[in-house]
């Protein structure tokens, strides 16, 4: 699979970075028909067409309108249609009704993207101050987030067609093939103590990744690899979805209400388990990391395995403690988002940025849990040890898996 590479925010490279990210969004949309791009299969899912329009609107609203002299908006109604949650920018179309919009067409959205890209070429050809460079860089990372969301959402859309089981692309067999040796799963000890966490130094980071701060960790252990489909089948066979003592109360309520008996996108046919992937319906591969789990499922499995989920501080310290290939932990980055037991909240000293861009992260710090490590759908240039993803504990359509932790014996 192709993903956009790491990039910097130096002004001389910004235009190249801009076109690399923008063109990858178009590449992701290319396998999809106009009909595919218009469907909203649940409230959490946005149509592909909307993702393409919204990521363009971001550059128009925050860069072209305020900074490019003489810029004229492509269509005045797009401020309403493609604003997501920026209250200071103005009113917006309801999120749950994005799939009701047959207009603008996919062709019109493509024209909108081309129009904004030409204008951004003109803006980026001018002398740029630091604020503009920072906004462009934020916009590129924002679009990379939506590239992953586009894949998450179209997978859900296609999964609802259970007569055809349509594939998005054959390149996404098992949603990314693992290179880990799952025959040698071990535990790694960490002494803990006083450690520094959060982003510091050069390079891009979202505001919620800082400030860099001290915290204290008790001695702990992390599993070298992610939990596999085979291990999850053992959990299921041992009554994992039928044993209330393994579950948090809210999770057990969902198991009963929703009839959960397996991970999301798993289906039983002719006494065999299949998983719907971006490559269509495929037999469950036992050694692949299990995917599409809610926080409640991850927590229940950890309890069944006589372990627990790591805190985000434990995960980040372990991920950054030994650099590169020397780190004994496998599948840290780019395989599955890994649930932590940490609620999504502010670090000590956190302050939201002024203006509408300050709504990007801070206002969502409630009732969600942090995931770390990126997934097979995350662009390589968008993954870093301090990156904090977050979802509500009941959600399952994201590429989420499990790495276990234990208190040191």
C-alpha cells in the first residue's frame, strides 16, 4: 500500500509536501465510483465525497480566505456543507445527514479541489511568515487524518453490501500483512520511575501532545507483540463474550444489547470465520493482529488474559525508550491503533490555541480513551511516538487492536 512519506514544514519544501498529501487523497478515492462516494452508512461515517470537500474547505477557510489577496470562494454554500465542528467559523450541515446530499457531485468536488490547489500554489509562492507555514502544516496533517478516516469509512460502507462483499482494493489483503514472529511473544520489563512524556523539540505535533511533562511510572511489563486473531478465537471459545465478570458494566450492557460475539467485521460461514477487509471478505488469518475492537472488548480480553491494558504513559515511554530496530517491542507503529487505559484529557499546562483552530482537539477531552501507535491506514509521515488518537469506548470501526501490559512481578 502507498502512504505519503514523512515531511517537514520548511517553506522551501511546503509546496512539494502540499501536492504529495493532496494527490494521495485523490489516489485513495480513485478506486471508488460516484455512488460509493456518496453513502453514509452510520452517523460516525462520512461519505468519501465529504472528506474530499472538507479537507479542501480547511485550506480555503483558514488560509486562502484570510491570506490570499483577491481570493474568491469557489461556492459560498461550501462553508456550510463542509465545515465539520468549528463553531467560530459558522453554521454547518448536520454530521448525521451528510449522506443525504447528492449535490455537489463528485465532479464538482474534484473541481473544488483543483480550484483551491491552484490558489494554494499562488499563496505558497509568496514570502511566508511562520504563522502561515504552521497553518499549512496543520492542514496537511489534518488531511492525513482524513485519509485514514476515508479508509475507515469506506470499509464500513462497503461492508453493508453483504450480497456482493465488494472490495475496495486487492492491495489491502488482511488490511496489512504482519511481519512479526508471533511464535516468540514475550514480556519486556520497564523499571519506571520519573520520566518525561509529551512532544518536545522540532517537528510537527498537535497541541494535545504537549506540553512535555514529568510523570511517575511504577515498574511494569509490556507484551512484545499485539494480540492475534488466533488468541482472540481462544477468548471467544472460552466464553469471553458470555462471562459478565470479565466486562465493565457499560461494556457488558453493550454485549447484551448489540449481541456482540466477535470482533467487528467478523462473520461465520459454513463453520469458518471470515473477516471483511478492504480487499473484500477473507478467511480470518490466525497470526494477524486482531482488529476493530472496542475499548470494552480490549479491556475484557486483558482481564481474561490475567493482564491489563497499558496506560498511555507506559506505552509512550516504552516506544521512545529504545529507538528504531533495537526496540524489543514489535508492531509498535503502523499496524493497529493500540487501546490504552488512559482517558483522553489534557496534559499539565495544556492550553488550546486561540481562534477556531483551537477547537481541533481540546474540546473533545471528555468520555474518550487514548489509542497509540498508528494503524495500517495511517500515513507513515503522520505516525510518531507522542501521537494521541482518541475514540469513545463503544466504537469499533477504526483499525484498533490490543497490546497487553502487566504490573511487574
